[in-house]
C-alpha cells in the first residue's frame, strides 16, 4: 500500500502538529492556502515561488511515491513528537507538498486562477476548487480547469448530492462520474465529523454517502480539514486507518476504497502534481535560457498536459 497522506494541512503547520502527523504514520502532508479570487491566487503564487527558491532541495525523497521536488519537514520540527503524541508510534519525516484552494461562486474567477495556463499550475503541487455555486461546480466537473480536487462544503446542513442544503451547490451523479473519469478527486473532510455541530456532521455524512453512491467509491480523498479552510486542528487529527474507518462506516464505503482515500489516491494526485510542476519549471527555465522570458505564465501552459485519467 502507498504511504498515507493528508492533503489539507495549515499553510504554516506548527511543530507539534507535524510531529503528531509523523507519529500517526502520515508519509506526506499538503499545506493548504485558501484564496477567494484570482488576484489572491497570483499573490499566493508569488509568495510560494519565493519560498521555494529559498528552500534547500533534499538529496533523496524516494520514500514517498512522486515526492521528487517536494521537501521533508525539517528534523527540528519533529523534536517535540514525544509530547505531541498521546501514544508511542513511528516517527519519520513527512514530505510536505503545497496546495492552493480557490473558494468562489464566479466562473470567471475560477478560469482566471485555475486555467491550464495560470501561474498556479506550475507553482503548487495540488490545485483545488471549492465551488460556491452550481455554475462553478459544473465548470469544475467539466475538466476545463487544471484542478486536482473538488472540495465541496457540506457543513451548511444538507447533502449537495441531494440538493437539500440551502447554500450548497448541487452535485449531480453524472457530473461526478465525469469529473472522476477526468482524474479529479472529491475531498471528504473528517474534521467536522469530530469537531463540528450536529448539522455539520449530518451534512458531511449525507454528502459523502451520496458521493460514494455516485462514483462507486472511486475518486474520493479523505482529509482532516474543515471545508472553510485553515487546515487541521491537532485534537481532530486521527491516524489514517481510523479516519478511513470513519468514512467506511459513515458513508457506507468499502474498507478497501476507504483506505485508498488516505493512501494510493492522494499519492497519485501528488505524483501528478509533482510532474506538472516539474514540467512547468523546466519549460520556464528553457524559456529563460532561450531569452524568451516566458516566466511562470508560460510554464503554466505546459502543465495541462500532465492530466491523465485516474480511476479508483
């Protein structure tokens, strides 16, 4: 089985949180930056590019599939693992990826921030969209955007799949199947199941169950995040196997599919994102060497070709 991963950590995870993640057996985490407009996405790209330029590339990241170009957590951040974890467990350095999540109800903003030629494509390992309208959800499922994850907010009180939540977009089974067929994953957050109110718990469970029925368990990733962003709270973080059990029991998903949602499926997304970013950076370097000055925008244009069909 692939290493376990959680794709929704805070943008600046604390040492205790990273230590806890390592002790729980997570092999990789993605730090999530949430934006609400294309302008904010551009600013996030600039900040991420500056941070990446200052980072020291590790010599060997072969322990996690597709981790080349990502970075391990500094060992100093794991120093407090004994106090961060309530029980003894394996402690190893988790690989850290980057994720950009756009929350919007405007298709134009989504296209500007997440189109195949956008700067984010060659900057962030993972690209996610939180649709706040039916039009943006349809756009996300169509495959016209260079996204890896659709992160629906089911905490408003109903299932988007059933269309019972007053403010949530309606996810139609046919659209869900199209998205999964294009290699796009749907994110189910387990944080609200542990720390949310009764309405949030009902909404997430109903949404996850309807998604499992529509996709037959394919294309689902399970993360610890809350749909509003902000990443994982330490007291809500669970071991990947315990989180998978929550999904299996609560959404009626098979045990194998639930485990894939915290292992092989996020690993495949990270691999695809790594290759996309590497291709974009190589294109940018080639443009600079040729004197074309293509920059990040030109690099982004090459990222769209990295998408491939991924099922299961």
